[in-house]
C-alpha cells in the first residue's frame, strides 16, 4: 500500500511539474512572439506566467536555455501539426499535398489577423546574426521543411505527375522563401490578401511542371488592386 501511495505521489508531482514548465513556456512563447527574444525579460515571463523565480530556475538555468526550449517547442509543433500531416500519405499527389500545406499556413495567418507573423521566421530574423546556437537550431527546421517538399516533388517526378523540367530542390527552396516573405509582408501591411496572392501564385507556379492540367489554377480569378479580402470572401 505504501508503495502505491508513493507511486501516485510521484506521478502527481511529475504532472504538476510538467504543467508548471508548460505554463512558463506558454507565457514566454506569447511574449517572444509579439515582442521578440531580446525585448522579453525574465521579469516579463515571471509576471505573465505567475511563476516564482525559484520555480523558473528549477526548470530553466537561464534565459538562453528557455530560448532553446521555446525553439524546440515551435519546431515540434510545426512538424506535428503542419509539416507532418501535410505529407503523411506517401501515395498522395505531392502537388496537392503542397497545396494543402500552403492552405494550412494561410489559414493560420488568417486566424491570427496578420498579427505576430511566423514565430520561427521572427526568431530567425532576430537571432541568426547574434546567436549561433539559435541560428543552427532554427536553420534545421527550414532545412527539414525544404527537404520534405523536395522529396515530395521528386516522388511526383517518379510517378509521372511532374515533368523532368522541375528542379525539386530549387522549387522547394523557392516555395519556402516566398511563403516566409509573404508572411512577413502580411504582418507589415496587416493585409491577408498579400499572403493570399502569394499562395495563389505558388500554386500556379507548380502547374508549370505538371503533366496534368486537371488541377490548373489559371481559371481562378486574381484579386484586383481594388478588391479586398473581405469582398472576395463574401462573394
């Protein structure tokens, strides 16, 4: 009986500890997403999370260690909720999978009302020239993103869906760079239509290498200079 009570007590402490750590990461992630890493102090994190300084240092030895944990969490979330599901089916049409990924990113930014931008892109812009450890950790996720799409495009060529004219690695790099740039521009302008137009152009770009025009997006009307996102959405 004593061993059972001890086991239950240890599990309770472990669950409480994990919840406290997540509480710190939740608060720090929100602040850093909006303010940046350098402009977010440990006092800000403690105040936002409601966690005492002693508890903080039990889980994180420094702000740098907290930064690594936040980056790891962002990367894991991107892989588990966006990149992984988009390319989960090895037999699916790779072009449609890339379209789905683009739509996921667009929908995420739409729900945020263009506030905050891409958390990974923000940190990459802020920290790549000043912290080599953070730069390498962030570079890994962008490499994984590009490699995943490169593999999908090569699969498309192997199955005859895409022509040999397509350079999988170049196309994947172009998509990642264009999408990240469009997210930044939407953040600056507070106009979701900037990202919408980019997603549409990227989809049309892929049709240039398609052997089947069944999914050609050339028939989709472009947004005119005078047409807003709300007007298009409401018909």
